[in-house]
C-alpha cells in the first residue's frame, strides 16, 4: 500500500475531491459541516490523501483575514475533513490534518488555525493540540452577521495566541 499526499488549489482540485465529498455527504444531506464543499464555495487549498491510487481523504484550507477583538488576524480555516467510509480508523484524517497544519506553518503569515466540528469530533482535534476557542464567533449567515454557534470552534496557535473576545469570520464559516 502506498500513500500520496497532494496539496492543490481549491478550485483546481474540486473535480478530484467532489466524488469523495459527495460519498461522505450526499447531495441534499443536511449537515452543517458540508460548508465549502459545493460548486460555488471552494477553500483556498485542498489536502488530498490517496492510498494505492484512490482518493481516501480530503481536508480544505481557507486562508482569510478576520478580525479578532477589532484587530486584523490571518487565519487558516480547516474544513471539509472527510474520509471515505471504508478508509476510516486508519489514520488518514490525522495525516490530512497534519499536512494541512504543516502547510499553514510553512505559510508563516498565518496567525492561527481555526476549525469547526461537531461535539463528537472535538476530541479528535484536541488530541492533536487544538483547543476550544473560548470566545464568541460572528459570521455571515443568511445575508447578515450573526453569532455562529452551530459547531464547536477549535483553534490552534501558530504565530499568535488567539484567546477570548469576539472573532469575526468576515464571511461565511468554512
């Protein structure tokens, strides 16, 4: 078994990622974590994990300037972490997240990583050094800014410790 990791442009990699994402989250499925997995919402970059020539895992990276307590801050948003059902519990998600975090570290201008997950997935991120964001999140929703609390916000320190206060995503959640 061979494993290959590719980090590609979000738009360019969409045709490769789409079948996997539609397998994990079928079209029309109601799942808040499907954000950024549609034709019109693409992350900046995509981490694709292939095993024996088949795509088994995906994670999107959205690089965005947000405001934290009124100050500009550049975050690396992690979203759309998806592993093919027959490939789960083999470390692919961990591998994809590690590659995404290394990509953010290599960028050198990213202040922190930010992910949103279900409560049941928070332990996965915490086991890999992420912490729950302890402040308020504001995001574009249905055409206006509103508190965002659908999912658990997880943050990872990179250049800056982002703690407490209000984090405005300056757009929709990823």
